[in-house]
C-alpha cells in the first residue's frame, strides 16, 4: 500500500452534548511519517476530537477513515485490532505486574489463543508466551527501558512510567499511535527523555498524534500542528507557521503585551 494513503482522516466531524456544539464540522488529516500535534486551550475540544478518532465517542456528523477504510461505528477495541492504539493521560499500569508483564498485555490481542492458553503447559502456549515476551522486550529496548523489564511499576519514577505506557501501546506495532498528554506530570529532564523517545519512534509507516499542553515538546517534535479553539481549527501548519500565527499568539501562546 502506498504510504501516502496511510492517513487517519476526519471529514466534517461534529459533536454536541446537551445542545452545546463541541466540535464544529472539523476536517483533519494525520499523515503517516509525521508526528502531528493537537493543541489548544482548555475546553477547545481536543479531548473530544481525540475520543472521536479513537472510538470512545461517536460524532453526530462526519466520517472517520484510516487508509481509506471507514472506522465509523467501530468500538475502541475494534479500532485497536486494526492497529489504532492510544495511551492515556493517567497511566493505567498494573502495580502487581512487572514492567515486562505490563507491556506484554499490549500484545496479547495479536495472539489467537490469548493469555489463558499461553500459561497452560502446552507447546502452543509456551511458544506464544515466548513470542509475547520477545515482542515486549523489543518494545522496551526501543524506549531505552530494557534494564527495567523485571522491576515492579511501583519502583519507577513518573517519567519511566510514561514510557512503559507507550511501550505497551507500541508493542503490537500499531499503524496509528495516539498519545494523550504524554508529558503530563513530568519534570523538564523527564520531558526531554520523552521527546527523544518519541522522535526515535517516528517512522514512514506510523501515524503519530500527540495531544499536549507542553508547547516546548510540541514545537520540538511535531512536523504539523493543529490548533483548536471553541471546537474549530484556527490554524494548521509547521511549528514555525503556528508559532507566528497571529490568532494562535492571541488565543493560546500569549503575546508580549499580555
């Protein structure tokens, strides 16, 4: 398949709650090979659009497609089976499992027999467990976490927990990776480590979308940035274009006179 066609698209996405229009007929395209940013002030509609794209919300109007295939009506689990995965703003890792075991959960959906059969003393179960472990170890290595594989998540600082969450998202080699405020709660050093890791994950086949408030992160790693305000896009472009857009400066970044 032509990589250029591998984009996640929303056409005319409209969403209302109780008569309040949250998304106002948005057209958006997140392309493979790019890291796309989605920014805007609180209440702009970022989370609502994110949830529409991942299947948590169903828009009243519009269509959502990936690589030309409609995703309308598909649940988050069904979209995940097509390689459209997300991380969460608050880490959802099990404290009773090791880092490696937490990441293995993210690849379990790729195996036909599932976790129960994998733990049974059968050849098939042993083979699948071995493959899942290898996949999880590879994902951790990609994010520089190989040395933490056998640690309990309760032993890790917030920055590493964020990376474990991302490792669980990428372990199944997704086509679309959507990250919900990955830098939330991180200090400057942890954010820099996260930025390096996200840049390293970028590939020509992967659609990566980052919803984030940390402007340094967005401006540093994103190829294209969409700016939302009151449910409508006010700007879209490269970091330099967005940084110099008068509307963005006025409503979001602030101006020298503020």
